[in-house]
C-alpha cells in the first residue's frame, strides 16, 4: 500500500514540529526516517498510522484520503491494515512469547495449525528459536525488542511502522532484524516505514528521509555510506567522520 502525505502540519502548543510536509512512501520496501531526537519522527509515524490527527494536511493510503474518517471506519482500517513496532516495546509481559504472537494473528486469515508454524519461522528469523514458551517479561531488553518485531510481522499487515526497532540490539541482531524487515517488505509487498538512529541500518536501504528543521527531505547521505560504515566497524571512521590518530 502506497502512502502519500500532502501538506502535513503539526504543532504541540508553541512547539512547531513540521509544516507542509509532502512525500510518498512506496510498497515493497523499507523507507527509513532519520533525524535528531525531538524532531517529530514518532509524531509523524503516529499520524501516518492514523493514531493521531495532523493540524493540517492529509494522509492517503493508495490514493484514498484517510485523515477524515469516522471513528468506526478508522478503527476498522487500523485493525486490518496497520502494524506498529513501538519504541517502548509494549509486550504482554505475563504472557508467553507464543501468546504474544498468536494475539497479533487473531485478525489474520491463517488457520490455527499454520499459526504455530508462522510463529516458529518468525522467531527463528529473529534469532529467537525455542523462545516460544518463555514468559515475555523474563526476557532481556534486546530479546523483548525482537519479540515485538516478530509480533508485528505476525500480524501480516500491509503497512508496518517501526519506531527505532533496533535501538536495544547489538550490531549482529540489528543487521538480522534489518534483513528480516527487508525480506518481509519485498516478499509480502508491504510498506515499511522505519525510524532509526543507526547509519549502519539506514545505509542498508535506498529510500531514506531526514526530518530536520520541520521538513522531511530525501536523505543526502553519500552513496558510499555502507563503505564508510564498514570502515567505522574497523575503527577507521565513526558515523562517516574520520577518527583522528
Ligand atoms: N502528546 C504530546 N503533547 C505535547 N508535546 C508532545 C507530544 N508528543 C510529542 N511532543 C513533543 O514533540 C516533540 C517531538 O516529539 P517526537 O515526535 O516524539 O520526536 P522524536 O520521535 O523525533 O524524538 C518533543 O519535543 C515532544 O516533547
Ligand atoms: Mg521518537
């Protein structure tokens, strides 16, 4: 599903986050949003996911305006279409990992017998093989974050919003999750919009935007960001800036 944004404007009191944003997010790929803390990335995701209203402007899903829907229509659309990976994770801590995933599958067309298989596949791809029966609340922060990602993917929605989904992960798991999101976007043709602070993660994708000064611009990172990040890994450079000495 394609998302178009037209003239989107949002403030909280005297705090102007963005004004007159225009952009498009395409299906079948991961679209990355970079930007400093407090620049309005989470607020933008919430507006795109229809959890919050803009002050002006509109959001279109496949050309249909969705910012003016009645409450009941809105709820139905969100339930059928929107998956969300929250920055603060939000698992049901008293439930098992399986139960968390099965709840997300409630509105899918998957047969009961397929649900367990889908859950096992997702957990394995998230590096959580054999975690299904563990209680979510007993896991580490990074494990919980990966369960939250598997859960969002289990919902099989056309739109997936991910708010810093690799924030609590080490580099190996961050790349594992990055590949998983990329695979799902390509195979299922869903639209993923991901906020990240990691240039290594962002450099993996070609559709990149940067939130700055109340505007969302195509990101001007150089094409060889990946090369730079490889150098960074080897201690030569950090975030594309050469380290002295
Ligand atoms: N519901 C709200 N009420 C008032 N201010 C808010 C609300 N949500 C976010 N803000 C403010 O808007 C700014 C941008 O927040 P946010 O969208 O979370 O930024 P980011 O995700 O880029 O860090 C912050 O200064 C934050 O305090
Ligand atoms: Mg945020």
